């Protein structure tokens, strides 16, 4: 869910629940012991943390994250604000407001402002769980396609050669099993 769209409406408070659903879905998918590794592809400020939480539930499985990169710029902030103000004043209708919103967030990628989705991509890069310099390559570019293919190939080669490291180390929380 995009809490940017639900701001001010019922359901906005469910944004962290959506992250948790993604985390649980990821963990359930990985729990079937069918995978040698995992390629995580996410974009939003709820999806990437949800994928990471789920991945760490099964951190012994090697994985790599592929960021979506930022969407290209749409309508500028001044024009968006003007349309929202006119809507609040009753001078434009819902159709005009929706047209403005669709022009603002109009393509794949993280939102066009420096918010949590973009900072998540930077954080994932700093943590070393996705390719260096990949966070701000736009979707639908040849470079994005090449980076995605490289990440998948890197993961597959690392699994085959035994050189890729797991995302984390499985630790027991049972004190009786500790030395």
C-alpha cells in the first residue's frame, strides 16, 4: 500500500501492517526449503523493509536485493500543490485532482521526492545487500536491465561456486542449547 495515497483517509494507519504482511509472505515463501538463493525485487518504503524482515527470518539462504530506482520526474511540486489547493477550495473536481496525482506518480520506481523509499534504497546499498551504485538508476533503462541481470547472475554463480555469503547467521534463542 502507498501511504502517500491514503494520507488523511481511513486505512492510512495500516501501512505498517502492509509491511508485516510482506514480511510474513516472504518468510512463508522461503520456509519451504525449495530455494538455494533468493533475488528480492522491491521499491516502496514498505516493500523493501518487509522483504528484508522476511529474508532475515531465513538468513541462511543467500540473497541479493535489486532496487527499482527512482521514477522519472513528473509534475512539479508547485503545480501539485496548486491543484490540491484548488480541489480543497472546490474550484476543481476529483477528476482534475486524480489527473494531477497520476501525473505526479506516473511510472515505476520510488516516489519522486527524497522520502523513505529512496532512503531505504540507499540504506540497502550501504548495508551491502544490493549492487553498489544501483540505488538511483532509473527503471526502464538499459543500465537498470543490465544491473538486474548481473545481480541474478552474480547470485547464481555465487551459489554454484559456494562463494556467496548468506544474508545473516542463524542464531538460537534457546539458552539451554548454548555452550
